[in-house]
C-alpha cells in the first residue's frame, strides 16, 4: 500500500494487521520504522505511531526504544492474558511432561465446527487430537481444528513430538480470542483417555482465536474433574 493519499490510523492499522496475517511481516521480524511507514502511507508520523501503539496494546507487536518494533512471537492480549502452554503448566508443578499424538488429518470441517468458525461448507481444516500427561498420568485431552488459510505451514507439521498449541504460539499470532469454561460429562472416548468413567464430570475449556477476522483455531481441552485452573492478570 503506497501512494500519496493520506491515511487514517485505523486504515494504517488494518493494513499492518493484514501484513502480519499474510506473514509479509513474520513472527519475530523487525518492521519498518515510523518514518519509513509515514512516507509509505502518506501520513503524519504521529498517525503511524498511534496505529503502532494500538497494535502493541493488542499484543501483535513489541516496541522497544532504540531496538525498533517487531512482530510478537507469542502474542499477549491487552489484559495480559497469554495463551498457556500445557507443558509449562505441568512442569511448573514439578511433574514430568509427556505427549502422545492420537490422530492428525486434513478433514472437511463438520457442521458444528463450521458454524463456530463461520466457514463455508466443504472447508478443509487440520484436525489434531492429542493427550498431554503429567508423570505419565492423563492431564489434558486436546481436540483441535486449525485453519490452514490463517496458519500457513500447518499441513507440513506432523505434530509427532510437539503439540499443535506450541507450534501455533511460536509461529502464528492472533488479534482476537474467545475463551469458554464449563463442567461437562465425560464421553466414552474422553473417559477412556483420561482414566475416568463415562458420565463422570470433567473440566472443559474451549478457545477460538482469529487474526484479522480470519479464524485460526478452535480447540476443546478436557481435564479430569480434579483440574484447577489459575490465571494471573
């Protein structure tokens, strides 16, 4: 986007988000300075600065004096809610973390997933199911759908040794997220994997993330009823 037309901070921010989503500015990459961006967008430097401040508050970029502005590797929202890594949760409790991949396949998204992500019929997503363990005991069952259009490179990942959440956090930022938590009854498969009885209560966390309006991932995380969630703001 170049030219002499002057642009608002909102339009500049939208273009910056588009570049991050398209990986024209990749995670960890240094973006052009304010002066260069002001020339490109035909805007005042203060206008560019405002757009960058909004991106920083959204957790999409990190700004450091004399070091420039970089796209974040592990995006953090304005309220300082970070996407947690289950490996860190387990290891912080002094337990040994291990991971088992249950399945990985490109599949046509079922209707319930399409509805949650507002996707068209026939859209194919990466479907990954895995189990996270603490001291060899089941800790979390992860059932995740990933949109390749918003997470390029996912089809090349085998997820044999590293879970999909760790890969997403390291490689794909998000600009919006939705979290939901609920108690539920364990289904047959969940019960078998978590070592509980079918119908026993389980703790369920669901998360959706988007980047520039494009859905990135929908995940359902299931824990035994003894699970305790702690967040710090």
